[in-house]
C-alpha cells in the first residue's frame, strides 16, 4: 500500500485548477438524494394499489434497492481508493439517471411489478456511491472537523426529504396513461442529468495519485471478505458499525410503510404525505447543517449517538401511539425522529472515519455504508411484514430497536483519530 498523507491535508489534488471542496461534494450528494426523495410518497403505494401486490411486496422494492447498495457500496469505495473519487461519482450519477427514466416508463406502461424490481436493482447498483462521497469528505477534512463534514451528507438527506417528497407528491398527482408517479421519476432522471454535468464541470478530484491504494490485492467484488476483515479488525470501528446497523434497521421500518400509515390511518393524500416528510426533513437539515458541529465539539461523537438513540426511542413510541393521539402527535414524533437521526448519522460516520487510516477511507466508509445498506434492506421488509399485524406495529418494533442501540452505544468511547 502506498504511503499516504494524513486525511486532513487540504493540499489534495486539483482538477483543472479547481480545488476539492465540501460545497462541491454537497451539491453532488444533494442532487442524488433529491431524486431518491421524489419517489418516497408513492412508490410502495403504487406497487400495492396499481400493480395489486401486498403491502410486504411493496416494501420489498425498498429492500431490493438497499440490497444492491449493500453489495456495491464497498466495491465503489475500494475502486475509488484505486482510481480516485471523481470517476466513480460520474458514472454512478449517470447510471442513476438511466434507472430513474426506466422506472418512470415501467410505472406508466408496465404490466408486471417485476419490472419495478428490475429498475430498483439497477438504481441500487448505480446509487451505491455514499461510501465514495463519505471518503471524499474524509479526504479534505481535518479529524476534528470530520463530524461537520459528514453532517453534510445528513443535511443533504434532510434537504432531499424537504424538497423531494413534497415535489414528488405533487408530481405524482399528474397521471401518465392513467397512472400516478411517472412524472416524478422523469424529474428525478432530469436531476441526475444536471448532476452529471455538475460533477464533470464542478467537482475536483480529492484523492491525488500519490495517495491512492495502487498496490493492494483486494478484489473489486461485492463480497470481499478480506476487505471486510481489515475493517472489522479494529474493534472500535466494528462496534460502531454494529450500533449504526441497529439504528438503521429500526429507523428503516418507517421508509416504505409511512405512506401506508398516513393513507390508512390519517387518510392523507400523497401530497400531504410528502409535506409531512418535508417537515421531518426541515428539522433534520437544521440539525445536521448547523447544530451538529458545536454539539460534537462540546460532547463528542459517542455522546451524540447515545442522545440521538434516546430521542428516537421516544419518537417511535409517540408515532406508534399517534392513531389514538391524533395527527399532531404524528408531527411531533416526526420532529423528534429527525432531531435524533440528525445526531446519530453524522456522529457514527465521523466516529468510524476518525479511526480509519488515511489510505483506507474509501474501503472503511464503504464497508460501513454497505452494512448500513444491509440494515436498509432488512428494515423495509421487516416493516412491511409487521404492518400486517397493525399499522403501529413497525414503530413499536423500531422503538424497541432504538432502545437496544442506546444500550450498546453506552460502550462507545471517543478516542484519538488514526493518523496513517
């Protein structure tokens, strides 16, 4: 493995005179996640009600998408360690646009739900780039600024939830061939085209050739046990990844069941569901965009993981009770959920990144994101299964899951960052 400078060295390579920056990668992630958010208010519902599947089958669309991310996030992370972050981001964004165009056509003209699964498989492979984006941030930030940098990903998620579901719900009301949703998918494909142009024109490479892992024999395959073993050999990293897995497993019970919940319990339209998700996104963006930095400086990443887990215990319990308490309780639960998730996600990423060596940021964060994708695969499917026992069942389970995560997070301790 080549010798590498510390990841806080801002003298990383430039591309045609441009310097890598947090603002540039933030825009790249934001465009990607806006497209993801556009389909949230309607996709599971369309699968259930238009293609006449079960609630579980509808949620499996989300699980399939995350399965592909589980398989391919470490691939693109390791590849980016070898060839640089920018080429991986360019091709993945372009492929995302193609997959969203295909999804829109399937929603408009498809006769079998199988085609929706094909498109979600393609999209999951293409969008498995968050590990690469996380590594880009790690390349250009000092260890003490890492949580703020990782918070940009969370902020992009928040903004994606603000704009994506709201706009997606509105666009879903416009029928194509008598069906709802294709226009939102076409809009997501258009966002990907804009993103490709931006990455090509505005995103500089963050990993210069002299810092790349050119001698490693690790394979670029989905399940590279050697790479996983290297990541999990650090017990602190391994334990943080476990905590993050449980948090995401609990949280993603919400992903695909929330539209069922708002429609079946509160008789909300897709637009109203989108606006509810937008409210959650406003809170999340505020936390991860402005609050996370001073909180990490004062309390550290480990403490924020614990606080965020505790808030999400209360949030999911309140959401489970909202059918009896009313829609105000639903919004209050959403606010608490966004606040708690706004603490846990950037804090766990920063905790892991600060313990990884400079030359293995892509591999380590890619592995972490892949395990997170595994949780996102099981979470929606579990939520869809539990929904059959009653609309509140997924959120009761999620509250218990967050309690387990909180108990485990009490063992996390902040430690000095890795330097090589």
